[in-house]
C-alpha cells in the first residue's frame, strides 16, 4: 500500500508540470521518452538472446 501511495505521489509530481507545459514541448518530450524506452527494450531483448545462446 505504501508503494502505491509513493507511486501516485511521484506520478502527480511528474505529471503536474506537464499539464502547464505547451503542447509541442509535451509531445516532443513524450517522443524522446518513447524512443529511449524503445532503444532500452531492444537492447534488453538483444542481451537476453545473447545470454540464452551461450
């Protein structure tokens, strides 16, 4: 339960400023984050395949 409260508090702190940011900035930041997560996922998948092949 404490984890849930902390996660919601963090989400509110992170999304609060976005509500006041201009839409183009919000979209650009979202795109950068999405690309970063995609690169991370691809690297993790590649590393997992390499470990299972050994």
